[in-house]
């Protein structure tokens, strides 16, 4: 039983688990910020253009069933904004940094098959010359 708790403690304190926990907490906080941005800034901006102040109340009725699609629209807008922020503020800068770090290195590790054949011919001719 003591070994089991030791293993569990080791599992919890591994870097991956701690990093994941931090990412989840920051992601939840970031989601709150993006949702507030959508609710308090983007939705009113769209409402000023389109005339609806609150998307969450948008609905339609079919045979007595009410479909509340406005909240779904709010969530789609939140998702698109979240994806844009992650792409432009995280993915794009990291890709640029990786490109800068690799600019001096050879990027093409696969070789042209014709070039390989020519190199083999060159090597064979050099061996014949030496013999």
C-alpha cells in the first residue's frame, strides 16, 4: 500500500501532469476572458450592425419545438476568436521562431533520386580511377 502511494505521488509530480494541470487552469481562465470579450464587445458590435443586442435569445419554432440557436452562435463566435488568438499569438510566433532557429540548417533531408544516382556514378568512376 505504501508503494502504491509512492507511485501515485511520483505520477502527480511528474512534469507532464503538472504542466497539464497548469494548462487546464490557464485555459479555463483564458476561456472566461474570451467569453467576456465576445459577450461584452464583439456581440454588441455585431448587434450594432445587425440590430440584435443579444444572440442568446435568438430562436425559431417548428411544430411547437423551440430551437435556441443564439447561444450556439455566441459559442461559435467565441471558438473562432479563441482559435484566432491562439493562432496569431501562439502558433504563428512559435513557427517563426522555429524557422529562425533552423535557417542555418539544411531543411531538405530527402534527396532527389536522380542526384543520388549521379553521386553513385561519380563514386564508381572515382573508384575505377584509383584502381
